[in-house]
């Protein structure tokens, strides 16, 4: 909810231009997706429709149709051209009280509608990496509910305590957690579907370079609101490919 509808559309216009001119995006070496607020979806998608940038939503309801006033149907997101949807963001869990059961049902709704879930996991408080990874794995397994890789999933590791801060979580912490989570994903989901691990939480210019190949990318918030900064973050990604 940082950007208004017009601001989001203007931002998407700038991002579409960056995507169309950046070699790493044009070649497919760097892939981009945008998850605008729901009211901005149509305006943003109009700007991105001729670009390589995918778009999606920040939330959906677990039912596709019925008496759910104020809900967002995954089927409707598909009609809007969304190919991804965020599930289980820390703010959904904290502000809206979404528990593991709700996250599990929303994850299922995403896959049922053919939307790639961007499944957010992360520890609430700072803690040793092994404990944080265990918390993330418990959240993952709860959401998967036995799904063993039939579908593509983007896992966004976002420590709750690192969101909305001046700096991301320390890179050594992120790398240590990511290594354990990746190992778990590889051993439980194998190569079926595709599982991508990205880091979010005050990520910006330089974050990806500091994480090396422990993650596949970033889940950006405030520090991508300036298109010029976003372009520099794409440069960081391109340098790693
Ligand atoms: O979804 C985005 C994350 O919550 C990160 O936001 P932030 O980078 O502004 O902390």
C-alpha cells in the first residue's frame, strides 16, 4: 500500500522500459515479476503486458467463488492475467491473523488456479540460523501439506524482523538459513516442478551481491520504488549470471 494506483502505473511504465532495454532481462538471464496492490492490478498490467515482466497479486482467498464479501478469487486473478500470487506474507499473518491453516488453504487455491505461489516464510524474531531455518521449514511443510513438487513454487525467505528496516538481515544469517532451507527443498521436492528461493526484507542495491548464489533472487519492497535503483539491482543480478 505504499504506492497509489497512478503511482504504481507510472512505476510499472518505467520498469517496462528498463526491462525492454536491459540485456540480462531481454536474454532471460534475469527474470522479473511485480505484485502490485489489488486496485492497481489492471493499470499495472496494462503497462507490463508487452514486456517480459510478469505480474501477480499480494493475496487471494481460498475459495474461488461464493459468499466471500471483500475476498479475491484466484480465478479472477487469472482473468486479470496474473501468473503469480503471494501467500503467507508476514503482514498477512500479523495484521490479518492468518495462521498456518489459512496459509495452507491459500497455497492450495493458488496451485488449483495455476498461479505460481510466492510462499513467504521467515522467523518472527532474531534467532540463530539453525532455529530460523527450522521455523521456515515448518512453515513450508505446513503450506505444502504433502505436495511434493507437482507445481512451481517461489519461496520468499523474509525474516519478519528484517522487513521495513533500514538494512536487510545480515548476509551471513541469510546465507546460513538459505543453505538449510535449500537442502531441505532439494531433498523433499527434488526437481519436480521448480522451486526458487528468494530473499526479502529491506533488500536493495548490493543485497544480492552480498548473498552470492545462496539465493536465486530478491523479493523487493521499498528499495525498488525508485526505478533507477531497481535498474541497479537488476545490474547486480546480471553480474551474478
Ligand atoms: O514484500 C516485500 C517485503 O515485505 C519487503 O519489504 P521491504 O523491502 O520494504 O522491507
